[in-house]
C-alpha cells in the first residue's frame, strides 16, 4: 500500500489506476475465419522469450458492446474488412505472460466469414492496430498441432474442432 502523504493526489490516482489496469481481467472477442483447414491469424512475437505465436483477430469488448459487435468492429478497424455469418463457438479463459507481464482474459470465440472472397486468396493481409502495423496470415490448423509456433488462447484448437 502506498502512503498518500508522500505523493500528490494526481500521482496517487495515477498509481492506483495503473495498478488496477495491470490486475484486471480483460474481456475480449475473437473471430475464427476459416478457409477449409486454414484460419486467419495475427502473427505476434514475444521479444522477451524470442518466440513467434499466432492469435485470431479481435480485441477488447467495450462496455455495453455485445461480443459479436466487438469482432465486427475490430475487423473493420484492423483490416478494413466486414464479417458475415457470425456465430458464437464458446468461451475460453486465457492466463498468460507476454513481454514479461502477466495477463488474464476471458475470450468469447466466434466463427465468421469475411464478406470479400478476394481476402481468402491472399497469402497475408496487412493490419493496423492503433497505428502499429501487423501481419495476418492464413495458417493450416495442423501447423499448430505439429509442434510449430503456438496459437492462442490455449484450448482454441479443441474448441474449433468441437472437442471442448
């Protein structure tokens, strides 16, 4: 506990706010876009572990926003793409460490279809998350099962295959 007598009010509020953010559970929604045995995933890297990983696209659910609307919004914002035929698959809990920091997410997982067929023919798509460019790629599900780079959240492959 911080003694508020040693910090001004603004510094105390900032410290408390930062601590709360770090310890909060984040609700997110992701969408599985399939093309046969391939799924669209964002490629990421944990520099502290020097490890590549993948995760379906999506993001934080805003207050009062249903999960299906969140994935629609995230695909518009990140890929400038529209989703159709969205259906709920399940929920996963994701407790992880990324870049040395602990995280905890409740993940609503949806299945959906990109509205433009041309996006399925592209090997990769350029995404943008708050001005940071990222690459989304089509990966075969069996690539994650053969000991290659992982796909997160854990349990996702089982959920996709209907085993969870």
